[in-house]
C-alpha cells in the first residue's frame, strides 16, 4: 500500500512539473490552454494519499474539472478502493485488473468517446488484461504507451492540423512515467519528452478561432436514482458538447460545454438538486508573437505575488507551493483566493506546505530540457529551503552550467518586481555577466511594505516570534513589516487604514527623491476594491511615468498574514553603465 501511494505521488508530481507544456499544446476538444491546469487540479488528491482512502476518493470526485480532469478522475477511482490498495504488492500484475477497470470506467464516462485521446493510453491496460497477457516490463510498457501518445497526432484531425500529440494523453503518460519509475524503482523509465515526441510538441495553430466557445460547466446533481439519465445518451447530448457523466454513489457528476449556462441550469434543476455548480467562460488560447528567448528562461517561486497570466506573458515559470484548506491540498496559484480568505475569516484550518524536493527537481530538469539556460529566483533562503534544494540539484545535475540559482532574499511583491524586471532584462542585455549584475542590483534595491490588518493569523501560525519587534501586546494594532534577506523587519505600528495609506505614500515620496521609480506593485488580499480606491489614484498621480500594477497578494503570504493584508513593492530605475 505504501509503495502504491508513493507511486501516485511521484506520478502526480512529474505530470505537474510539465503542466505548462500541456497547456501550450492543448488543441482538443478546444484550444483553451487549460489541460495542464485541469489535470493538476483534478488529480491533486493523488499527491497525498495519507488520509483515509474514502476521503481521498471523495476529494478526487469533488476536484475533477474540465474534460481531461473528469475523464482522468473516472480512470483513477478503482485505484483508490480499499481492495485495490490492500491487494497491491507493488508488482505490475497486481495492478492489471485495477487499471483495466479504470480504462472501462473512463471510456464509459464519455458520451462520445474519441480515439486519439487519453482514452487510448488507458486502453493499453485494458488490452493487456482482456487478452490474458501480462503487463510487459517497465521499459517495454512505457515504450508502448509512448507509441499510443505519438499516434494521437495522426488520428484526430485537429491534432494532425496542429502537428501535436493530444495534451491529455501526454499528461497521463507523464503521470505513468513517474508512477512506474517509483513503483519499479527504475528512474530510467523517465525520459526527455523532446526525444520521445520529437517534432510533436510545437503547435502550428492558426489565428482563427471561434469567437464564442461557450462555457465549461462542472456540476454535481443529488438524486437517488440517476441510472435513467446515464442510460439516455440522446438526452445527455441535448445538454451540450464534450459531455462526461460519472456516477458517484447517489450523485451524478457532469462536465460539458454549453453556449447557454443559464438555460442549462434550469434544465438540470428539473432532474434534481444541484449541490455543486462551476461555470467558466472558455477562452481560446492566445497566440502572441514570439519574443526573443533572452539569455535565460526565468523560474520564480509563486510565493512572490506574480499572477500566473502575467508570468506566462512575461515568459516566467512559476513554482507552486501548496495550500491546504480543510484537508484539501492544491497548488497555491490554482486556489480561488476568495475561498481561502473566507475560510480564514470563518476560523477554519488553512496552512501551507512546500512542494517536495522531487517535484522541484522535475521542474528544473524539464525547464532545462524545454528552454535551455535558465535562471531560478528563489524566495529568500531565510524563509524556505528552496534555494538550498536548487543548489543541491545543480551540483548533481548541471555539469554544463546551464542552471543559475539566485537567492533573491525576497518574498511576495518584492520577488515579483525582481522577477518581472529580470525577465525583461534577460531579453534586452547581451551578456550573462551584465544580466546577473543587474539581477543582483534588483535584489538589493527593490523595497516592500506589507500592511497587516490583524495579527491573529500570524499568531495562529506561530510566526510572530520570527518577526523582529513584534509582540503579543500588538494584537489589536496594524503592524507594517518588510520581508528582507535577513528576515522580516517591523517598520511600524498603526491604528487605522488611513494611517497605512499615509505611511505608504510618504515612503513613495521619499524614494522619489532618491531617483525615478521603474515599477510599483500594489497587492491586495480580499480587499481589492479598497486598495484600488485608496491607493491606485494617489500612486498614479505621484508616479505618472512609472509602471503601476495591481496584483493579488500571493496566497502563501495571504494565509500567513491573513485577510485584510495589502502590500506595496517598488523598484527604482536601473541606471545602466
């Protein structure tokens, strides 16, 4: 059982480290660049199976989202049963019937199954089991799965036109690489994707997309008997496109694409009580003009307040930590911030956890494989072990010196400023020496002020003692702190939000006297409207020539410092020699 759980964790983490590639090649059923995101969200319960199996299974059913996520969730249900876990010996043959059953459930869940998708990868397991053949040894098995993934580029017309493999099929292939490598203790099963799928990972998309792709709907319907609905494909087809229907006890779980979500909800409500409803507008993947790759590809901890869409636009890869809310763990940038802040205000247990060393190492190796020379800007080493772990990986795996690691000494918005300006400098400067000097200057000259509304969240997490100058007697006041390379410093204590604004503007005025400000980053928690109203206009008036961005405070920071927190990070203009 322990080996199976470890294999699931390794499979998830290898796939998660390659999620951006999955988003990039996502073409079918719509080119909406979300396959990687959906698989990370949907399969997150597989990363931590230490809780009761029933709870893990419940989370898997609940977390499933998107077309790929719902199909994959159906496949993994049999693997989480007590029987499967208890019977597993760590041998391939003990898993064969479980994987074959997962294949059947996944195919059964899709209203109109398509060849050339992740279903083909699952079908390999059913083929071996149904034919009475044993699962082949690890390398042969992975070769056969790789062949199935490669074949998807020839089967579906959308994939043939784009010249890529199916993103969902590739995502599950990555999962099985990590899964079987851990289960069989054979790291040689994990190979570079660029070698295995050469020429099939660069989509040749046209700029022509449907103007209205509709909405992606995930819903749960409570009812005592839904067999009639599942047995009526004609009715399910009337609901929308890309329909995936799964049975979970007395709950019917549906995923589909609809042009009219409001009408759909009315129709569904006639069938029973809707216990869960998620509707998101489907946005076609944007095809931005290719910008120069720069001297380095940048990686940055997501604990810096850099939103994922902005990071993608600026060619920065974000490395997530995890947020655990009421026992459910997901990557921090994939949580809805409103949900986390509501949970905190309600007194529910919310905590943070670092990604595993293995997951981080998978990110590093994949980034080098995909992008070449890369620069990792870590959260300050005084706050996490990410910097030390990256250095250790570099020492063991980077003989060509293509991976540069810098301890930013920063957290939250200050790290975001450094990363943004470093990425832009990487595409502007023409020498590694000049770029590293520039980045070092940014690390020493960017400033940040974080305004805490209530100290009880820091107190609950046991972090007040780590902040110089804070004491229990301040719990009724509003401290100002600044994350520095040596640790978090207290800058002052205020009694009102108005005083916070005055302090922030006074700091900006002081910094202006020292030189031009290149970038100011306003960060908000669950107080976006207030921050916008109180700070944005005064900042724009004071800094008419500066770039000013409003971004969400990183959820890692938000969990530690609590609702009502906001921040201001600024960086002066670099005077190039």
